[in-house]
């Protein structure tokens, strides 16, 4: 049996560069605006684009659970996918939860991991990922592909088409 190994760093928000601290701060601020009346688990995501601009998104729950959207995908859908020059440099994700006392970082769900990876594959360069917990701890990954081993991407669709 083989094991996955990938580089990541555990650090504190206060030990990161000022620009990344600000990005996490934007994710924290937008988390306050999340609509989470059922889970009370508010998530905020902030994207840092290559030109230095940012886009934010928060989760929006729905009584019909599958209809809701996660913060990461809310932010990513606001990104202009026609402008590869702007591209996505980094994403910061955090949460605020009334009944979650650990405070440690919580990774994006599988759908969000796939969405982040799709952007990385589309632009052809790594996306940095900062997963922040309310306790101030941050898990940093230099490449979004580490979030989703055995991922599915456009190359899989092309391979499947060739075999039909």
C-alpha cells in the first residue's frame, strides 16, 4: 500500500505576511455575513487575484440542503474566468461556528476542493491555500492539488472521449 505525502505548513495567522493576514481578515469579515440559520456554521472565503485585487464569498444555506452554496464556490463563481492574466493566486478560508468549540482549521468540502482545483488547472499555475481556524492557526498549502489526490479534471474527460 502506498501513502500520500505532501508538503504543508501549520503556522499562526500572525506569522504570515501582512497581505495574507489581510486576506484572511477579509474571509473572517465576510463570514459574518453568511446565511447559516440551520447549521450556525458560517464560512468565509477570500480570493487573492494575481493583480492584487480580492473577491469574497460566504456560505448561503437553504432549507432544501442541496440548494445552498459554500463560501469557496460563491467566491469562485464571482471570479472572471475569461481573464487568465488576473488569475487566482491564493484562497483563504475560515469559519465562525456557534457550536464548534475546537477552533482549529477545517478544510473545504470535496465539491469546493474540486472547484478550486479546476481553477488551478484552467490557469496552469498553482493556487496557494490558507485554511484558517478561529483559534488563529493556519494550514498553508502551496498547491491546491494537495487538497484532492486522485482528482478528476478536464484531461480525464478528453481521455474518456478518446476511448468512446
